[in-house]
C-alpha cells in the first residue's frame, strides 16, 4: 500500500510538472508573438529589397500590389511579390478616401503608360469621396499614397548616363596626378 501511495504521489507530481512546463511554453510563445506583432507595425517599406532571383526579362521590376485594401500599411505588408508583366513600365496607386482623410480603399498594381495618363485627384460631389491616382517608375516605387495634387503625379526617372561617356575616365587620372604632385 505504501508503494501505491508513493507512486500516486509521484505520478501527480509529474503531471503538475508537465502542466507547469506547458503553461510556461504558452506564456513564452505569447510574449514572442506579441513582440513580433508590435515590431511588424514598424516595418520600413522604403528599405524593402526584392530577393536576388533571376529577372524574367531585361529591365524587370516589381510594384506593391493589392486590390481594395483598407489602408496603406496592410496593402504594402501583404503585397504579392511578383514581377510585373512585360507590357507594363510603371507602378499605379489609386487611393479613395473620405473628406476627413480616412482611406476607404487602396489599389496598387503594375501599369502601362496609357493607364498612367489620368493621374491627379478628383472629388466626387455626390459621395463625398476623393480619388487620387499616381504612377511612378522603378522597383517597388509605390510605397506612399497620393493624397493631393502635389503627390498625385506621374513620376518618371530621368534618363541614366550611358557607360560610353568619357568624362569619368578623365577624372580619375587627373585626381591621381593632383595627389601625387606634392610628393614629387
């Protein structure tokens, strides 16, 4: 009988230890998940770098993409990470918001030049909503939302200098000569 009592006591202690261990694991996991959630709100979308996977064609690019998202954060956070089709050159953002500035929905996508002709803001008198559209050129350039005529624009990068320019090659020898002259 004494052996049965000690076995019952030992079995109870093991069950309590297992219960305490499971509770401790649950508390730690809850802390980790809640901390990750808090940090997720602080994502810097300007620092997003696409993975170094092969591009499907020359001058390929990606845009933040979402359809009827409730806010800019969720649109950018859950945007699909896929290459834009070859018949597109720009990233389009369409922002609908109330007269108080609260976003009602946001759509971001890859766009052709013809889709970018109608940038700007348009106020709807009957629904008290405003729609602002902007287009930009470049890898995931559509981070921000257009909210007025200042930022609801068609932003195109300036032409880049070709590698055939001779100016930079003359600059380095002149700099080297200027640095060596005092040593002579």
